[in-house]
């Protein structure tokens, strides 16, 4: 498994392969030529005496200060050192690998002005798993993720700290042990390393895949609930949904039909009702927008991953350089905020399903899905936990990208706060995984109480997979080990994989 970078067509799936599955990376030959041509243009412009931001001038508010070419190379190191000003938690390994991959892809486009050897150093670090110690907090998402990328870049130049083979050590030691030569940065290479949105765009790419899995898990849990509560399938008739042709809505409705097909529980006509509550019959209309939103967010992230997010940019074919703002992260920041909204809805929706499953007046099942009520409390407190997480996510759903704090003496006077948006989304998805796990716990218990009636093909496959790890709750026991187990199953898509093996791939909209 190998990912070839040319700056043009990196996919979210390839980011996942490199970040989490340790796929190897190489640079396409045509990209090498573009990178070399771009750096040659930088050298030519420096010799010509052009005023070049971050090369023959200072940066930020110091852009008005001229720097001679003899000082410029020393300035590159100082830029990296001075910008390494993060704080907070250490960024996890998979996220750092995604950052390095995306930064390498930006440089591979051939407009950043860095040397090919510097680009290759980053690729070597990915392939040999030298992971710079990089902190989460400090990026405003405008001149890029300057602080986080600077911490990463310290290791590139033989400074800072890194993880190598499970041990935290000085960056130079890690590079030496891995057999990677460090970089002595030259003209433009500091900005080529730190100027862009790769920290939060890299996280965004990983979160897109996590959100995709969560939406599938949620649909399966909803299918199990609809099955266990003898939902009325007329609400999922394809003719009804075709009259409101949102792609996500129609995909979810199709998946619910597929999951519950063949159910003996739903086929039982002993329940006298005209229609179900909203959280059952509107499953397609409520969960569908999560798929539509994710499609849009994937597009925004993919565009950014393959863009020249740097400044200034050097266009070798025209022998020109352009100074602008391609490092500004508003597009991805807004997308991260956007995705947090339907994923927060997903949590609230799961909590409402849990409520219907536990409330005997709504379900026709034992109170809190347990026998010997009074003596047993059953799954009563499972709802409390789901409600707590769903409520917390409502706070995290508030957008970061509408905020801005001017910096650098008002040179950088409107910023995206994209890093905050991405980290908030990570919190939302983390909570969502546990809420869906609780949803699975309650839905599986409800299906057990419908025995000997059998659930649908897809919901039966989900129930079987859950029961491999979590036993039926006959009498009260501590629930947190079961919640931990099911949450891990959600994160690893264990139930999704079992269901899709049985009934085929669940529909998505991209």
C-alpha cells in the first residue's frame, strides 16, 4: 500500500491509510520537477533583489523590515523557533501523520518555493514514523496553523522533540536513529513548512471518516429501535421519500428498509396505531442531513488538501511570485462547524430513541428493559449518560468560525479559528460514539424481549455482533464496562462491518 503525492488528487481515504494504517508515501516524478523549478525561481528572484515576504523581509507586522540575503537563511530558523509557541495536549500520532502528509502534498504542488530535499525529509519522517511532539492549542487558523506546524518543523531542522519507536526524545536524536538527515533551511523554507491549515485540515480529514462510521452506526441503532418497537414501515416507503428528494433522506430511508427487511417483529400486527412518533417515522428526515452535510464537508476538506495553501507562491512557468492569503482557513473552519451541528442532532436523536425504548408506556416492553423492576433499575441510568453527552454536544455545536481576535498589530485582523472548530468537532464525535453505544445497548436488550419473534436481516446481524461482546442484562450489574466495550465497537465499526457483510454496503451520498 503506497500513496503517491503530486499535490493534486490526495483523497480522504488516502489520508486515513497513511495516518492510521501506515501506508508508505512517495513523491510523483512530475511533482519533483515542479518543486525544483519553484525553488530555482526563488533563487533567481533573490539574486535579482526582489522584495519577497519572509525571504528578504520580516514576517507579519515586520514585513516592512528589509532583510539582506545573507541574513535570510538564519531568519528561516528563527521564524520556526519563534513560532513554536503552542500549549495544551500533545497531538495524537495519527493526527500528526495526517498533518505531515498534507504539508508534503502542499509542497508537492510546486508553488511553495522549498527545495525537493526538504519535501523528501518530511516524507522520510512519515515513512519511518518519526512523530514530532506537537501541541494542540495556539493556532488561529489564518496565517495557517503556525504554532503547531512550527513545532513539527523544529524536528525537520533537528531541534524540538519527537516520538520514535514509542519513546519521546530530542528531535535530532530521533532523526539520527531513523537515519534521516535534518534540514538546514534556506530561502522561503520556514514559511513553506509552517504557513497553511494542515493541522486542522488533517484532523478534519480523519474526522470525516469518523463521522461517516458514526452515521452508519447510528442508522443501524435506529433500525434496531424501529424493529424492536414495531415501527410502521409506511414511513419509509420509497415513494414517499422520492417526493422530497434530499439525497441523505432517501439514503437513510433505504438503509432502514434494508436493515429491517424480513422482520417478524415489525410484521406482528397486534399493535393498534396510526403512526409513530417523530423520532421513529422521521428517521430519514432527521439523520439524512448528516449525510448531506458530510458530503459538503468532504468536498471542502478535499479541495483544501490539494490546494496551494501558502504565501508567497512562486509560479515558475510565469517567473512570477504572488502574495496573498491562501493560508486563511475560513472554508474548512466553517465546514467543521457545520458538521458539528448534524452530529449533535444525531446524539439528541439517539437519546430520544433510548427514551422510547426504556419507557414502557411508549414501548410496550418492561420498564427500563429489565425484569424484577424495583429490585432492578435496569438501563435507567444509561439514559442519564446519553442525555448528559447530548447536552454537552449542544455547547460544542456553537461555531468557532464566527469569532476572530486580531493579532500581529492588526496585520492579521480577521482569523478563522479553524483549529478550535476542528477540536470541537472531535469532542462532538467522541461523545456521539458513546451515545450510539448506549443506543445499541438499549436496542439489543429490547430485541431480546421480543423473542421468539426474529428481527430483520440487518438488525439481527447487529444484535448478534453486540451479543458476542455484551451479555443480555438479566439483573443489575455495573454498566460502564459494557459502555466502554460498545463504544470501542462503534469507533472500530465492528457492528457496521458485521451488518454490511450480511446485507451489503449501506448507502451514502458521495
